[in-house]
C-alpha cells in the first residue's frame, strides 16, 4: 500500500484509509460487531494504516469497535477520532460543545474505548462558534504536551478557523467532504492547506455511495439512513446527478476499472497529501476501493474528466438546512 504524509506534520498514513462510521451509525442498522472487526482486520492485512472514528458514531459504539479490532495492531496503525458535541442520555447528538473541560472529558473516555494510551489524530468534529478556536487549539496543544494526543485536526472548518487554530497548535489535517460531486474545497480550502502544509482527509470520497454507480432514482434506503434527509439524494436530484456517474462509467470501461475506483483515483491524483477515507461494511467493496491506489490516471485522463465534469451541474444541497449551519467559517 502506498503511503502518504499529511502535510508537513510527519504523520504518514496509507494512501487510502478506512472510514468506520457506517459500521455503527448513519447508514441504517449497525452491522454485526464480529463481522466488522474481521473487516477492519482485513484492511490492516491489506496495508491500511489509517482508521477514522468518532465518539458520536453510535454513540460510542464505533470507538469501541475500532478499539477492539485494532488492539492487536496498535503500533502499526493511526487512529483518528473526534470531539465537539454533547451527547444526551439517548445517545443522540445534542448541540455543539468544544469547551476545554469537555474536550478533556471526551479524550479520557475515547482513550478507554479505543484501548490505547494516545490518540494519533484528534479532530474538532465541527467548529463551535461558542468557543474561540484559539482555546480549542490551546487545549489540544496541552493534551499533546501531556502525551495523550499526537496530532491536531479540524473537520469541516473554514479558512479563517484553520488559520487561527494553526497559529496556536499546528494543524496536521483537515477532514472535509471532497469528491467529483463536491468540489467546493478547491476554491479556498485546498490552496490554504497547501500554503500552511496541512494534509487533507476527504470523507465521503464516493459521494455517500452515489459515485459507485450502485444507487439510482429508484433506490430506497433504510428508515434510519441519514441520506433520506439529504437534498442531494432526493429522487429528482439523483436522476439529474446520474450524468456524473455515467461519466465515471465511461472512464472506468476504458481503464478496465469500476466507477468507484476512478472516483478514488481522481482524488488521489489531485494532491500528494490527500488521503481519502472511504467507508464500507463489505469485504469485496474494501478490496475494490483499495485497488484504486494502483489505478493511475494520466494527465490526458484527468483533463478529459475535467472537461466532461465541467458540463455537469450537480443538483441538491449536500446537507439538510439544519446541518448546514454546522459547517464552519
């Protein structure tokens, strides 16, 4: 497996990581624990060294899953987790909370669930407008000095927040959505990360499954699948956005690959410090995704994709309005 450095931090990870959220949360019922432990360990065997979780996934159960699965390989892998929300008695997210005392509480609990004495990469899950980012970064800096955290990350933060945080404690990585159907980071985020030497970890690099070509306007989701509330996944939007999947299919046929592999290879070709974290609950999808590392798109291929994609207008917001406010500035 190819390795990549996340910016100037010295943190090296596999070119593709594994987003573990969907094993416990977000995409319908939680999967069987033993099966998911086996899947995570298969990923390790295949060279994946970068695993992403968060306390709110479950809540808590995803960290426990990841901790148990990776315990035998702890010194071989990088585990990323996140703080930033209150969680109520029912295990539901209940507002933002990045107060310093809360960050410390979350870290202590996450360390236990992850069965480790240090968190490799700790993200602020969402920017909290009620807490100065300098205070957040300062708290993580203290945790790094105490040996409980190795690296600081931000998720869905804007340029202003990134710069302010980085001035207090160098930011190792920004995690945000980025793919062929969500390219907004190219405008300001990616140039800023390049300037500051910060790595980029795209989540939903396959468009929450849409870019695999396995979803169309007739697809139905489980009742507790969050895509039911995402405007980009309403029937009309899916029908309109099929044009992008058709483009991926066309390139995939030429390359003897799958649409998902083309989408991931395109991301990997954008910058050498980008490490996407596609999620899956199926071994054959894991193997398919990892094979994308070996699919090299030429400059001609990339130009062709660029020109064709420019003719496609993606329909639908990527978040419902209630969640859009959680994207930072």
